[in-house]
C-alpha cells in the first residue's frame, strides 16, 4: 500500500494564504506542481475506495454474525416460553378499558395477531378478546361504494363475533344518516338490515348493548329486532338506546314485551324518545341500579314517581325532559327513600303552586330522600315565575354528603345553595349572572369567619359571568390557594380548615384580558394551580373573525371557543351517564 506524506513542499508555500498573483515566469512551475499533486490525489482516492469497500464487507460480515446471534438468542426469550394461557391473559389486558375495541389494525385485538404466527394463533383462540366490539355502519358514501362497504364490514363482524365462542357480548353500534345523499335506496336498506341481523340474532348473549341509531337503521329495525316476546335476553345487564326524535312511537313492542325478557337488566338508558309508555308498564324496576331518561318530549312526573317507588336499589338517576305536560298528581306527597342513590341529575321545568314553598306535588325533588347522595346536577328551565325557595332544599339538609354540584338555576339562589354544602369539593355553576357578592362569600378573608364551601377544590364558572372587576376573581384564586390549612392538604376542610383550590376555570363576559392579569394567572399556574380565564374573542368583531389560537399555547389566556372545545367537551364526556363503566 502506497504511503504519501500529508505535507507537500512548494516554493510558493509562503504565498498560499496571500493575494499574490503568479507571474508569467511562475505559471509553468505552478502547473507542474498541480499535475504532480493530482497524481498523488488519484492514488489516495483509489486507496480510500479500496478501504471503503473492505469496510463495507466487514460490516456485512459483522451484521450477518449479529443477526445469527440475535436469532439464536431469541430462542431463549422469556416471552417465547410463556404458556399460551398466560399470554392470552396478557392479551386481554391490552383491550381498551373505557370503551369497546374498534375493528382497527392499529389496536387490540387485531394488532396482536399481526406480530407473529404464535401471537396470531393465541389471539384467535382467546374468545374474550372478541367478546366486545364497536361497530360503525358506514353509510356516508355513494350507493356504488356503500353496498360493498356494508357487506365487507358485515363479514368482518360475523368473523369477529364468531371467535367469541359462547361468552356474553358487549356491543356498541353507531350509524350515520344517508339522507344527505338523496332518497333512501331499498337495496341499501336491505344490506343494513342484514348487517344489524348479525348483531340481533345473538341477543341471547347480550350483556352490554349500546345502540345509537339514525333514520336508516330505525327504518328497518322492526324487521330484525328481537322483541315481540319470542327472544330471551337472559344475560342482558346494560342497555342504552338512542333513537331519532319522533321515531320511538314506532316500536310499541319495546315497552310491552321486550324488557320483560331481560331478568338481569340493571342499567337502562333511553334517549331522545317518548319513553312515557315504558314508564307506565309493569316491569321489574326493583332490579335497576342506573336509570336514565333523556327525551325532547315532556315526561309525566306521575310516571316517574310511580317508577321510583319501585327502585329501592337505584344508584344513579337522570331525568331530562320534565315539562308542563298534563298530569294527574297525588293530593299529598309521600317521600320516596332511595338509600343507595349517589348521583342525581334532573333537567326540565319545575312548577310550584307556591313559588316560596318547595313542598309541592309538582316538584320532583319534594318526593326524594337520598341520604347517600354525592353528586347533584340540576338544570331548571326558565319560567316566568322566579323561585322564592330552593326547589331541592330537602336534599341539602344537615349532614348531607354532596361533594359535586353542577347547577343551572336563577343566580339569587346560588349563595343559599352553596351555604348548605359544607362538603362540596367540585362545583360547576352555569348561571350567566354571577355578582361580586357571591365571589366575596367564596373568598377567604378576615372579613368573614368562614367562606362558603370550605372543602372546594375545583370551581368552574361556566355561564359567561358578568363581574365589575377581574381582580375579584384573582383574589378568590389566590386566597383559596394560599389559605389552605395546611397548604399541602386537600382534606382539612372537613376538620375545620380550608381546602386548596386546585382547579379554577371561568368564562368571562368581556373582550379583553390585561397583560398584568395574564402575568398573575401565569404565576398561579407556575405554583401548580390549573387556572383559566376564558374571554370573548376580539376576533368576533374584528376583521380576523374565526382565527384559531395556537393549539400548543397552554398559558392561562384562552378564548371561549377554544375553551369550549378542549375543556367543556371533556367534562361532558367524563361525567355523562352514557359512559357507564
């Protein structure tokens, strides 16, 4: 191998870093030096190329040996030596816990079968992996595409459920309307019917079923639905049905025969339909632990009362749609004791004969005694007459254990309501009128012996509150953060202290947040408080209307629309009765 020196001799060495220009007599000598050096450079490049080739060959040999070692080392891998039973149990823990698995190659159980042959065999032979499924009926497409989509997905669902053996099934079905693509096509509806049939003919194995059906599915529902008294539902535990508004009356068999075939049903949710017929029917209400009626049409209070008298095991109750429907109510109130009720949500109209007296046969709360209640949500529809009393005051007696309140009611009652909730730790107040007086009563200060709700840890003022001074909100946040006794404790309120407010979100009915206030909010956030003041966007009235803030911006300033998207939607999802576990 030729060796070349890295230092070359030249009579021009002392001139190489200068601006010297070669003279006519120097030119031949300079060219000779370049020619000689170029030959040396070519020899060196050739040697480098040979060395690179040799290095690549060595790397290939090294990689081949490493692959050989790794392949043999894999034979000793503990994961390969796991018994199929243990591997199967691990796979089960890969399933999502808060929902049914999707038919997707990017998540379990399908993803597990794509790793290797052994994993595929184990996953396919583990029925529990296939005993739950979320199904989306894909009908938002042109007719030329939709038929093949529906058929392909139906075959996939058939295969999926076929692997579940005889296990109880958890199934959720969501469908989107086809109406935006013109008149219904009978052939499409027939394919939808066949799709639904692969779910409904397994009704004897239903355990948890959620159906969110639109016009197209409901139009063929009666042809394949397992009601009419001929199908048994021996395992059904949870049933949730959402039908389009106005379609419920088309299925009277549901109320009359079908539920009677579900002897183990404990959780029942019916949305957006007229469920009054069901409430009037004889049913084993005593076994129900979670009950939800949400509809657009008025629910008869007398029917609700009749049902609740039979629900001694009720743990959560949601009633939405109470209205002014003509009703025959009892002459006097007989209290209904629900010893296990921990969550109560009521929305609608409440009409009192005497607006100052909550003990009224037209007041649903007057019938209820719930000593174990922990969560209360109340949305009272606006009426011409203001209440002179708290309609649900009977639930707020001494010793009540309510820890969470979500309320939308006339603002002048809020102070009295909060004063009756010493154990309240989470409050969502949706009143659009919230004055400085209430803020002052919530703020620890030397002026008052004890603020309202000393156990409060999370406060959400979500009704576009009108206040005269942003500093009052800031004072509340600071004092609730700094006055905790001791500062690190979240439970001292029950022992005579004040809990630390760790979350404070406000929708403010103003257009601008001052820079100094932003600095104060950032300081609290730096200390650990989750604090957001959301203001009306100035873009609503300016030339940049519709501009969206940077999604990565997490400082305390946030516009109302972004707050609604990121936080209110999450609150609704987290606390919705639709997501029972």
